[in-house]
């Protein structure tokens, strides 16, 4: 099966906080089904020293036979369905993993 590296940026001005619990609840089923092997938030650089990190979007490692199927998996997420992610500018590349360490 092919692995896909996905970067989904948040739309400018979007607020993921209200939908975050639903987003996080949707991740374990995708992992259990073997469709998602890694996922997490990506952050903007703080605008001031010691400043707060703000969400830039999300990174996902999706397992699917085609790019279209990988995109459909991403489209099923609440952040995609509710317009948090900028789906017009999503980045998806086929990914060949050389090493993966378990999270400590």
C-alpha cells in the first residue's frame, strides 16, 4: 500500500478549537483501519520571542492505494468538512518512509 504525506493548512481566520474534540475522536478509527500512520498539528512561528504558537494546519501520513483515495480520507475529517482546512491548497505527495521511531 502507498503512503501519502499530507499538509492541510488551516484557512486564515478559522478557529479549530470548537471542532478539535471531534477531530481527535476521529483519529483512532483511522489508525485502527490502517489508513493513518502518523498525524499532528503544525504550528506558525511565534511572532514575538517566547510568544504563543498558533496552529498553521495539520500533517497526516495517510495509507491509500491512490492519491484520490488519500484525499478522500482527508476529506472525511471534520476539519475538512467544516472548512477549517484549506482544501483548495492541500499538499499531497507520495511518501517513501525510510525510518519511523515510535513516539516516546
